[in-house]
C-alpha cells in the first residue's frame, strides 16, 4: 500500500484583489494557486527563520571575533569574582 505524505489544511480569508493577484501570479508561473501560495509562504518562512537565527558579520567583525577567541583578554576583577562565586556555589 502506497503511503501519502502528511498534509495539513490552512484556510485564509483575504481581500478579493489579493486573491486575484495571487491567482494571476500563479498563472504567470504556470502553477496552481495552491502550489504558488504554499511555495511563496515557505520561502517567506525560511527567510524569517534565517534572519532570526543566523548572525551575519562583516569581514572586520569576523576578524575581531576570531582574534578574541584565539587571544582572549586577561580576566578582569569581575570575572575572577564570578568564577570564585561559582566555585563556592557548586563546589567545583
């Protein structure tokens, strides 16, 4: 027996002019309205998630980040106090 992929239904009410625009765009690309809307929504969702989860650094920012990792500054007083407090709390 062949398995069908899992699907979910999405319904949306939208203004008639937007519906017409989406339908026209789908026709231009030779796709169904459903295919066009699903594909467009997926691309927008991927973009949104990427923008929220991916940090982009300039070349100079990348260099500074790498430099800080490779040659970190000496611990200051506040960091030394924090490490000591952690040792006291966790017995490490």
